[in-house]
């Protein structure tokens, strides 16, 4: 599918950190012809015909799960969605037992989302199936970062030297970790603006912090990336109220007008909390890329599924366990 020379194929995609720039660019270039399929009357290619993809989501998801399902089907794979709330996990079955059960059904790919950081990596060690991390705790969300990079390249071309401003809940966001990593690998400058309570300790030096939204916009970002407020992950109060958060850190009507004047592109991983991260007018802005991110998620995930290669034999750990 891709005119770009393919780097050696991997079994799993667990994070962005482990990918080289060459591998990232290959995946972004491979996503391009897959997106071209969307305009055809028949939107399928036979690349994964006869393969089975299992969506193993231990956390709720709309966009990511549906995106992986559509991506796999457009590659002609068979797709199974495991409803965790109706599975034996609710009866006390361990993750490893669930994986072994699914593996006995000869699954080729496992797409895993879990609240625990490191769970997809744990599963990858115990199955010959190719494992894709669809979000693990606060750790990583690699396909979100890939689709975001693809969307930014589609909007402005080469990303080296471009600026991205991450705004909001950096502490609980696996998206911010993966997006900042891929932006760094592609040569972008990264700014951050967030409540001090929502900035993780050990922030990398290459992230430029800002004390207010006005100063951040004066920095001249090409993209403002609004992060969803992860209220379901917050065990404590990190700011006085949602109204206060919106007034200080949200894209208010006044700030949106300034972004529009500057031609800044707006991004958000979804789902959007209207009136918290942004005002409604943003969603109809000509440089709002939120819906395009959703569309491009299918192409980016097709590229990942196309590139990964399941192991053809049991892994060494499994041989040792069996002996």
C-alpha cells in the first residue's frame, strides 16, 4: 500500500517512545492511501482477509473502539468485540486467563484498553497475537498520537519547527504524554498551559510552560490542543470548580476570537466537555480539526494493523511455562 520503504515490522504497538522517527513517518505515509479509500464506493482492501481482530476494552470507549472496528473491517478482517461487563472477568477471571481463552480461538490481533498502566504490555508478553495499546491508565495512547500527527501534517505539511500548545489536564492524560512525545520526535516545539495541580512532576525541559492563556497565544502556536478534563480519574479536587476552570483554562469566546484571528488550528481528543474545555462556536470553526481527527483515526489505525505482524510461533515465555 505504501510507497515508503517499510521498516522492519513489529509484533506490538505499546507506546510512542519505542517508535523511531522512521517508523512514525512510515505509519503516517501509509495512512494516506488508506484514507483515499474513504472516497471509493467500496472502501475495503483484502490486506487482513482471514485474520481476526479482538477489541478487548476494559474501559468505556466510543471513538477508539468504533474506529478500530471500522479500520479492521476495511482491511477485510473479522472483528470480535468482547463485552467485559458480560464476560467472565466479572466472575473473577484474571486478565491472563481471559487472554489465554481468546488465544485458544486463534485471535491474530488484540486491541486492548485498560485502566491499569502496563496491562497491554503484560498481555503482549503472553500471546503471539499482535497487541495494540488503545489506552492504558495515564501511560500511553499511541494510535491517538499517530492520528493527531497525521491530522496536523494533513493541515500544514511538514511539522518540524511548528508549535503545539497542550492545554488542560496533563496529569491524568495519556493522550498528552503520547502527543507530546510524537510532536518532539517530529521536530515540533511544545508549550503547556494547565493548573499547577494538573502538571505532572518531572516535566521535560523541552515543554515550555505558560502562566496565562494570553501569553501562550502570544508564543504563536500553530495548534492549540485542548485536553479533556479527566474527572473520572481525579480522586481529589484539583481546581475550585468547572466554571473557574473554564474561565482560566478553557477556550472562552474571547480566546476563541483571538485564535480565529491568528488562524490557529484547534484540536481535542474527545469526547468534548462543552462549556468546560471550549465554547460551542469552536466546533463550527473552519480550522477546528476535531471531526477530522475522528475521521483520520480510521486511516491511522488501518496503517498500524497493516504494519504489525503477529508471531507465528509461541513466545519463549510460553514455552518455558509449558515445560
